[in-house]
């Protein structure tokens, strides 16, 4: 998995999530593609692709608060369809288990 510069516009939530800390995601995904404010619906967003090139996004959704870098929260995975988000979820969980 790696960060992507490809267009991820049109990705959406298909009930795939992961639980991780901001620190963990920065470790495996690098710096977010987008930063928002605590009052925004999304404060952190990564534009990513799986090992086979499937595009997806990772983002917090409606936390509406500041949260600690090591606090475990539920992150949404966005994709073009459920198959893409499941693939991204599996790959993310595998990498998270190794750190």
C-alpha cells in the first residue's frame, strides 16, 4: 500500500472501517493528504492505493473534537465500491498487525 496522487474523488463509505491511532496511520500511510479543523466533518484524510493499485481513502468521520495522536478511533475507508473498501480494509489490518 502507498500514498497516491491519482484522483480519489467519488470514493465513498461502504461500511468498511479500521480502528487505529493517528500515530499508527501516519506510520503506515505517511502524512495525510488533507488536514481539517476539529469542527470539520473530516480532520484527516489519506488518498491511498493498495498493492494492486486499487484506490481508497482513509478518514475520520464526524469526530468534531480534537483527539490524541495515540487515541484509538474508528476510521472510515472510502472506495468506489464495497469490494475496493474490503480489499483496503484487509490490507490495512495486515499492516497494522505488524507494527
